[in-house]
C-alpha cells in the first residue's frame, strides 16, 4: 500500500532534496511540467542579473570584461553541458535554438550523393524537426514526399529499433531521431542505432530536447555524429533559452552549411576578413551574435547539475516516476487511464504519459486544482516529476487530486479541447 507516510519517508531520504529550496516553487501549486519549461532557480536568476549588471557597468566592454565575458559565454556553457551529453568540452556549443541548430547541422552534414539521397526520421517525432527536414530537402531539389522516410510506429506510442534499422537502406544519407519521444517518453537505444548507422556509412544525429538534463548520454563513446537540443526543458535555462549542439570531433573541419562570423576562430573573428576561418571545434557551427541574456541564466542552472550529478538525477527520476506509475495503478485503475510510456527503466525517459479520452478537460480540472500538467493532443496528459524539485509528497497529492477529479467528474464542466499552447 502506497501511503502518504511512504511518500514522506522517501522525501526524507532523498539525497537531492536540498536542491528543491533553490527553485521558485509557488505555494499551493504543484508543478508537473518541468519537461516543457523548467522552473527558475535562484542561481539562474543570479547569473542573469550578473550579466545585466555587466552591461550596466561595462557597456561594450562586457564582451571581454565583467563577471561573465559575453564573447566566451557560448564556449563556456558548452564546456559545462559536455558532461551531460558525454562529450569533450570542445564538442559542445550553446547557440541558436533546437530548430535552427537542426537546420545548421543538416545544412552541414546532409550530402546527398549517388543513390544515397534520402533522410530517415520517424512518424512520431516533433513537428518542427519534420518541417526543417522537409525544407532542407526542398533546398536540395528533392520532394519531401519521396525523400523523407518516416519509420512507422506499430502502436502509435513507440518506435521499434528493429524497424529503424530495417529502414537504414543504401538510399539513406542521413538519420535524424529523437533521444526520447516527446509524447510517450520512450528512450531510443542510441548506442545500438548509432552502431548500425556507422556500420552502413550513414550519418546519424539526435534531437535531445527531452533527454538533456534528465538522462545521461555518451554521445562521443557511442560515435554519434551530431546532436542538438533546447535548454529550457529539464535544464531550466528559461523561456527561449539559447539551445545547444554537439558535433563529434571526427567532423571538426567540416565547413558549416550556414556560415556566420561567430563560427570564426575566436582570435580571427575581429580581423574582419571576407574569408571565414572556422573554429576547430563545435564553435564553428555558430552563426551570429548569441542572445546573451538568454544564455546567462544557464550558468546558474548548470551549476546545479554539476553539483547534483546526472547519474543521481537519473536515479531519482526513475524512482519518482516509478512511484507515480505505481500510485496510478493503485488508485486510478477504475477511471479509464492507460499508462502510455514504456515501463522498463532502460526504455523510459523523464515523464509519465497518461492517456485518457477526456485528457484535455482533465488537464483543465487539474489546473483548477493547482496542478500544472501538460496536454498533448489528442489524449495525453504528460506528468513530469522532476528530480531536482519535485517531492514524493507532491506526486502523492497529484494522484489524490486526480482521483477526486475523476470520482466527482469535475472535468465535465470543461470543454474537451486544447488551449492555445497546451
Ligand atoms: C521542445 C522541442 C523542440 C522545440 O524546438 P525549438 O526550436 O526550441 O522551438 C524541438 N524538438 C523537440 C523534440 C522538442 O521537444
């Protein structure tokens, strides 16, 4: 029997509990949406204010002076993120956004040749990735309907690695896959898929939006060619936070498909030549001036990850998500819910994907009760207990609130439609 006392005991023994106090958590509200937009920490607020102060105090000289010199910030943050993706410091750069970085990496690494002209993705991936790939194919004069291959899901939730491997034919030039599927939370076996792609001479890149900061990665060891992600979900970098990209050092020297002066070797950039000398690092894939005020919160946010340790974060994440699933099975089995994420630890990411035909209006009722979930049409309630700031007691409360909503049919007073954002 999973009782409130059990949750309280888990909280007491939680080795990450001290980090909760570092976040702005609203009283009388339970935030279960850290996989969409992570919460503000006091440290992220501090480093943002420090950058503002550098502007105030130094003006233009803030690029090279002050507390966090802006000229080197993207490289510095790359170094801080590198351990979270399993890369060398110079293989990671904080720049652009998820979609822009995907465009850059496809422009750089998609080189259709002979019969190898197609791009392989999957039918459950995030729409922005698909739009980017379709437009990149059009730029090359290919029809996305024939040249973008989307591996089918057998059940609408998951993508089987065997099916992806089978689709790695000699017509494929490039593979783009998510590390974790944004709806079902399934982790793809990146190591296996990368080995299979490498063996066939196909380049492979991953969208890490839903795994960065939630699970450890070993991109370099696995031989992943490149990856890209946003820093505003599990990494708590703030709304519109600057994104990240990884390029395997074996590709250093590959000319950026979309060039710009911030991709220069640092010491050459201000020579102002009309001939680009790219950095010999992932820095080469930057384009223009970074959004400094959307970089600086990450300095504080990432300190927390370094202190907590990604292995510890993953361990708690698995445990607290398991606890949520166990509670759902114990208390909500009569109400028509289905757990739509993988059950095995090695296959599940950082959130629980709860399916229900009334999902949209159940989410509205949850909000009315002070719980912040997120809804993904047509029928998914995503609930993300976050290792750094969600307590077991909160998870227990969320399930009790859900049970009350279902028992009293509180959702019936809302329309079963999504709002503008979710
Ligand atoms: C959140 C997310 C994005 C968002 O892309 P932006 O360019 O940051 O708007 C892209 N892909 C996936 C898988 C996501 O989860």
